[in-house]
């Protein structure tokens, strides 16, 4: 699949999925699989700083960052998602349509960025990480949530086993960590989101790699 084909197919998927995503977004961020993300981000990033939410979807996560006192720019490549997100705009909360392959921001524009389950939908993750690094200030922070091996959305990559073209890469958390190491990013903290039914107390003695192997999502905080 040519890069332009991957990009257009991914865009079409999220345009088609925008209403469904919006219908469950609040639940995901407040009590579901994304409830750990804002506290994790807020723990490391000083309030009042300019931050970007890359792959913001309907913008509810961006809105929660705004509520915590950040100056927030949300970006998504789905026009429909951005239209939904725009309804939440405030003085220090804005949204733009953009592409992780070529971010519409200046070099070192943000003190921190958040990219939750968005790198998975890019064909060239290392290039995407380079773009993310470009827009983050020196010594700034990069928060990434990457789908783990047990995540249901990974089914989007299944048909590659039949030789078909897919639009969800299969990068694993330990692979992201390796790429970050290659780039010289410092890992500040890691956290894990498990599916319902996992007894978290039974994971406490496991290595980080084994914890990643059980996750629905692994959260990383890196410093540039």
C-alpha cells in the first residue's frame, strides 16, 4: 500500500467512526480505558504550559487537559472529529485538522505533547516520532499511550495475515521504548492499563516487559 493510500484509508475510517467514538468518549476518559491518562500527564507537566493533544479525536481528552490548567491545542486528521471538537473551544483550548506525518506546528512550539492511540494508525512510526520530537521544546515531555497486545483495536491488523493491506501497524510497547531509546529520549515513567478481569495485584512482581505483554494500553512519559 502506498503511503498516500494508507493515509487516506485511515482518514476515511475515522471519518466514518467519528459519531460512534464521540458517543463513548466521555465514559472512556472518566471511567474506562483512558481514565489514568490525565492524572498521569498532570503528574509530570506543570500547569499553564502550552501542550498538544495529537490525535485528539472528538477533543474530550483535550478538554480535560484544559480543565487542569494547560493551554491546549488538539489536532486530528479527521475533519468530522475536529468539527465535533470545535464545539468545546475556549480561550486556551483550540483545535486544528492536521497529520502526524507533517505536523502543522512550529519547531519546539509545545512544552509537552500527548499522543494516545494515534501512532498505531501511522505507516511509518519512526517518522512520526521524529515529527513529534520536532514540535517539543528542548527538555520537554512526550506522553504516548500505545495499544498493548490485548487491545481489541489490534484486530484491524488481522487481515495482514491473509496478505491484505491494513491501516493499523503492529508496533508493541517494547518496540516503542526501543525507538525512544534510539532517539535519546529519557523514560520518566511507565504505567499500564489492563482489561477488566485482570487482577492488578498479581502483576506487581512482574517485569515491565511482562506487564506490557498483558496490557490493553501502555502509557509512557518521555523527556526529550
